[in-house]
C-alpha cells in the first residue's frame, strides 16, 4: 500500500494540475474573503440594525463587537473549496481520459487496493488545499476587518479544522462524482453548475415551503461545515435562531454566513459525509469490473 501511495503522489506531482488549481484557490479565497470582509465590517448596516441587535443580544455581545470576520472567512473558503472538488474530479475520470488507468490497475494487486491508495492520497491533497485556503482567507480577514471583529482564538481553530474537513470531503466527493460520470468535461460542468447555480436557485426559490433544502443538499451541507461554525458563533443556525428574527431575515442572516438553511456545522458535516460516501461508493463499485482496455 505504501508503494502505491508513493506512486499516486508521484503521479499527481508529475502533472501541472495540482499547482495550476492552487492559483484560482488562492485568488478566490483571498478576494472573496476580502470583499465580504469589507461588506460585513459594519454588520449592523449590512443586515439591518434591529437584526444585528437581536443577534448580538443572543450571543451576549455589542453589535459593533460581533466577530464578522468569521462570516467573511466562511464565504471565502466555501467558494474556494470547489477547487479541491475539481482536483478530485480529475483523479479517476482524468485517468480514464488519458488511459493511465490501465497502468494504475495492472500494477496494483487488485482494484480495491489501487482505489484505496488513491483515496488516501487525495485525502492528503484535500488537507493541503484546506490549509492553503485557511491561510489565505485568514490573511484576507485581517486585511479587511477591524481587529476587534476578528474571530477569537477558539473560533480560528474551529475554522481551521472545518476548512480542512470540508476540503477533504469535497475532494473525495469530486473523485466519486468523476468516477461515476467518467468524463472530465461533463463532470466539471455538472459539478460547477450544480454547486454554483442550480442548488442555490432551488434553496432561495423554495425558501418558504422547503427551507430545509439548504441543510440537506450537497452544496448546502458542504458550505454548512465552515458556514455552520460561523452561524453557531452568531446563534443563527436553524436549531439556535434568536426568537425575534423572522423567517426571511433568517435567510439573510444565514446567507451572511454562507450557509442558508444550515442546521449546525456537525450536522452539515455528517450529511455531506453521507453524500460523499454515496458518490464515492458508486464510483468505487462501478470501477471494480469496468473495462480498462
């Protein structure tokens, strides 16, 4: 297994994909966090003074002292985590396109061992992308938000853990998604269209009759890991919402955390883990007897 993992790392390092994707990761994480930090630096003006006072009262803080840097951070890393997802898409679907999958399977004792080695390798890559995303977004928060509104030390640590966890799971989700479709262009287009457009439209359009969608669909639950940490800090997740905040203000508040409909960070992590295992399992099963010639 150790030799197979080394081979997977050599394979990924020999290609330009890993560092090429780091460029948009850094740009997206920094600039989205920076812009959102500028917007949310005055939280009372952003969401309305009455809602700000309601939230501040719920967490025992003055509205001007709320850690809005955490909201900006969540937005930046939630969009940036699509990059390791795309990296995961290339992991198996890319090998089918380049025909290197034949060598991968033939040089391993069996396909289960080969796919396990690939999974472990991309867990490490996902963690690397998560650490980079955290670091870049943290710098952007410090550059755009007043120091009195930065996250606390405990919130920074929670954000670090959540960012790494989300990046790892999205990477594995991308592997499974690409393995099921086997076509890199198709998988990339569907992945981006669903995560950036379709699901967001569904969540907002159906907010009244079905506001639970944001807490159970793939994009919402992936965003809800880090977004849920921000929502928990402000007491604005679905399980812990200040009583004076109305239904539509809830949408605005949770959009501010980058996770509309979020139940809690741990619930989002568990549900997205289930989505990840579903697609990873389908991809795993589909590749056990698939023709590689």
